[in-house]
C-alpha cells in the first residue's frame, strides 16, 4: 500500500466522525440558547411573546457550562479533523486566490476525489450552517453580554444622547440600559458610526422592549453571517474541494456559529463588508465603499484594506479611486457622530487581555523592574514588532511559492503573471489579519472571525489549523465572557483557567513562526533540484 493510498483511507475514516462532532457541537449551541437564562445566557426582560424565545428552564449553571465546554471541544476537534480529512491529497499546499475577471473555466477533475463530501458535502454544510444561523437568531444570545451594550448604545441615540460620551449608567431606570452588565455600565461605545446607526434602528423598532431590540440586532447579525456564507460559496463553487473547505471554515464552523451568531457580535457585520469588498475589488468604487463601511463598523477591520492597496500599488489611479471612496465613507460617518468617537477607541487600544500572553510579559516586567508601571507602551511596541515579524514570515512563505515571471493557476490551468510574488489582495489581507490576531495584546474570541472569512478566500495550508486552535483556546478561556453571570464556585474558570491558557497562546504563536519560517525555506529549493535523484557514491 502506497503512502498516498494509506492517507486517503485515513481521511475517509476520519470524515464521518469529524462531521458528526461538528453536528453535535452546533446542536449543543442551539440547546444552550433554548434552555434560557444561565451563566452563558444573560436574561432578557420584556414581554414573553416578544422574540427571542427560550424555554426559560432555569438550568443548573454547572450543566450549562459543561454543555458549552463540550460544544467547544467537539466543535474545535471536529473542525480540525474535518479540514484534514477533506483535503484532497493531490492539491498543492498553497492555492492562488481565484483570479478576477468574467471568464471562469471548470477546474480539472483528474486526481481529485469526486462525489461524496467533495460534491454534495459542501452544499449540505452550507444548508446546515445557514439554517443554524437562522435558528440562533430566534434564541437568546449566549457567551457574553455584549449584545446588551449594543442595545443600550442604540437606546442612547434614540433618546438624543451620544453613546461615545455616555455609558449605560447615565440612564438610570431605563428598561434597556439597566440590563447592561458590569464592568461595562460606565463604558461608552468603541464601535463605528455604521454599527451605531444599526443599533439605533434596532432600538427605534424595539422601543422599550429589550427582547425585541435584541431580536432586531440578531436578525441583522444572522443576515450578515448568511450573506458572507453565500459569497464564499459562490467564490469557491468552481472547485468542490475549495467549496467544501470554505463551508467548513465559515458557514458550518461550529466555533464561529457559537461566537459570532449565538454570541451576536458586531464583528459579523464588519466581516461581511470586508469579504464582499475583496470579492468586488475589480470594481474600485464598490470595493472602496464596502471597505469604508467595514471600517465604520469596527476600525480593526481596516487592516483588510492593505490587501487591495498592495495589489493595486502599480495602478495608482484605481488605487486612488478605491481609497478615496473608502475614506469618504469613513469620513462622512465620523463627521456625523463627531470626534468624541475616537477617544474610547484610543483608550481600548492600550488594554491587555488576561488571556493574552502579553499579560505574562507584563508580569515578568513588573517582577523584574517593579510594579510602578503597567508597561503598556513597551508592550504596544513589542506587539507591533511581533505583528510585523509574523506577517513578513507568512507572506514571505507565500511569495516564494510564486516567484517567477508567470505561473499556472492549479484551479483553471491558465497562466498568470505574478508581480510581487503572487501576493493577491486576499492573501495579503489574510496574512496581516492572522498576524494581528496572534500579536495583539487585546484579544477576544470573536475577533478571530475575520481571519476565517479571509482564509476561506485563499488556499489551504497548515495555517488553517493554527487559526482553528487559536479560536478554540480563546473560546475555552472566555467560558463565559461575563463577569456578573457565573456563580462563585465557577469563578476559577476566569481566575485560573483563563490566565493559564495564555501559555497555550504563547506556544501557538511560537509554533506559527517556526512553521512559517521553515515552510518559506522549503519553497526556496527549485522543484527541479528537489526532484533530482542523488548519485551513488
């Protein structure tokens, strides 16, 4: 039996259990919301006939935490296994992003598994993921209390207050603002003007009903997730294996369904804009507007804009048009809300998460030099240097795989020039975003969603596994991402487990750097030399 045949058999045997684990994980996520208020699900006051709906069973806190832990572990391990099991053995380790243009030919089928998971599987996963997202929109959000902040910020706008200068504590007795949990009651909004506008629309529709306000926000969120899923599916439909991988990374990704959809985080809206902008980059005006909307939802998404900027660096007119449209959208948005919107973002950018390995660095510095400083400035500089190093190693690896005057796309068998080493916009954007997530001092699980949306547009590699592992560790660290909800006997999850998992993130970051550096070194060896038989002594 050849090595390739053995690998195919292993993949075939792993595919079924992996998909079963993903399915159980998604089902558990739905059950957690359906059970109603718990340490994972904040209570939503309001008329019971207003959506979202739950059974309100007052479940045992420990049971719900166990169910959530099982959902995350099953989902993470199932996803890692499924990505390995469904990866076609004859695919090259790196695939070029689909070329822009109208002409698209069907990919060659020789050497690729057809039928089964590679044909019907992708369609089934898209259907399962979109259905799960729609169901979760009708259930109470879980995992954190961020959605309560969104509702309060929208409420402030409808009452004539600025969410960038006020917190929920400034509205005592208000049925919406009173639901916001500690420690965020004093905090103004750190989100962009487009996110605030959508929150205001939800508040205007929901009125004094917190439940109805949250439901409208959940509909916006689920629609953005499903729209992104359909865009990724359309982008990859010419190749069954890539389509299946896109469905696994985004649409039926149990970790994303838990964090972005069940958690109802505003990041989902920004991701939808950025994925659409990358797919529409042949139209500078439309792409620029979408980039601007994404930044005006959450400013961290602006890193994605560097992808199209790199790709168009030799076409200054198109680059200027795209950049001008993006800047105009952002400028108009912030002109409406005023300069007060920048101060909360500036303050938050200096924070350090307890699960970040930079918290370990901070502790080391304080133990050596003293407790007189938080060393935030030094850590910010260190994180920027680390971000640069990770991005450089990841993009260096990809560029060395595509150096030369031209190359043949493995999907279409057409030749393309490769200026800049084949670094197309999605590749640059994905590399920068992964580098940011691994290097930033302030990291939360739902931040990883943008990396998955971008990776679904580029080719398969071991980087998929690193990002899945990163999100799994973060998800377990923030179990749950609430301060008020958990009972006292579960505080060890926050005080002990969260801080210890910082070591896991440090190990993942080191492993990512080592892998990218070694992979880039392997790409330096020309194929002709690598395949040349050795002469006998």
